[in-house]
């Protein structure tokens, strides 16, 4: 009898441990962390992806970090994905992780983007049209080039141009700042008729409210040989595709147009009380042809139709 009782106790113990481990595994597998950086377009895409994942039953979150930390986090498993890999400009940071295999390039989420140096259009009309022209206007530019946050790949490219004296830029100083502060500075200077060279990109509403011109002359050593035309990739940590095929399918399906992101940004600028994520979801709700493609072949975390669950969430 004692032996039988012991066996029963052992069986119960094994069952409890098994249930605990299964619960812990299920909880761990439902958590999805998407790294993002303080760029408006990347934040919009990330917040939308998080909302879609949450509607499918995942515990998804947006982890706001710098570009180098985003790649470090994916390589260590602390982040699952990143929707802001601008190529080729980000190659200096991202390629080493791709080569090691700790981060996968994975899927294009936007084509035809732009990422390079820009000027207010009145500067271009005065003759500042190309990278080689910048030095000619050094005094009028106060020998400054305006970038965004420290550690950003665009800043690194600009600093490299200065350090190597490319295009005669050795005398210039890079001015790092936040996206918002940099754009405010450029607009303020333009109103005063002061020249500036700054890091510009599309999609972004700056293209709508700043009369700006992108400079020509970029090379493979700077923002790419096609005048800064960029492809934006969704990167994922090694192992995600195998461990989370449903999440991977969604991320592969999620593509974005430049006009979509520009429209969402303008919505927020018209209503400052609205968050980027909320504005993004309003746009998505009004464009079912977009989100239906995103959810093709995607289910909820428990295997039910993903499209139905997402559309139900839009009604709440």
C-alpha cells in the first residue's frame, strides 16, 4: 500500500510540474518584443504590428532603444524583431549580425524610401545641390551638418565623411539631436533665410511641410550609390521563424507604403493629442485591403482565424 501511495504522490508531482512547465512555456511563447528607434515612421510600423499581435492573443510590446542596442537585443534574444533596417545606410551596424547569423535580414517591408542629406529648397536654388557643393557654402552653413540621435547610422555616415574629409567636409561638425529638435532647428533657420544641411528621409511628413531638396552625389561609402534611395527590411532574431512561425508569417506579410506612413504622420500633426499608434490603427481600419493581405495564412495564438480576431478587435 505504501508503495502504491508513493507512486500516486510521484505521479501527481510529475503532473503538477508538467503543467507548470507547459504554462511557463506558453507564457514565454506568447511574449513578442519588437525593438524600435525614435523615428516616427519606425514607431508607427512597430505600434501597428504590436496592436495586430495583441489582437491575435500575443503579449506584444514595443521596446524603444537606439539602433545599436536593437541589434544587440535581437542577437541575445531580448528582442524578436526590428522593422526599421534601412539599407544600405545601416549596413555598417547590421551586416556583422547578419554575417554571424544571430539576426536574419528576413523580409522587405518598404521599397523606394529615401535616406540621405537634404537642404531647404532655397539652398538648392542657390547652388547647393550635390554633396560636393556643401563645402562651397561652408561659411553660410556655419560649418555644421545636422543629424539626429547619437549612435544613429546616419550620424555615423556623416561623421565618417567628416573624419575622412570626403567631399572636403573635414572642417564640418556634426550636430546630433532628436528628430523633432533637428527638424525644428532646420525650419527655424529656413524662416530666417539661413542655410542648413540635414539628415532627411522618406517616408516622413517633413517632405510635406518642409520645402526641401535631397542632395545628389551619395556614394557606396556614404548613403548608397543611388542618391540615398533605400530599402527597409524587417529583421528577426535567429530562431524566431522556427519557434514562432505564425508571428514570422505575419511579419513577412506586413508591408507599408510611403504614402501610408506620410498620411498617418500628418494626422498626428493635425491632432497632437493622438498617439502614433492610434493614428496608425485608424488608417489601417479604413484600409481593409491592406490588413487582409497582412493576415493571410496567420492565425490567433490558439490556432483560430487571425483575420476574424483582428477585425473583432477593431470594433472595440
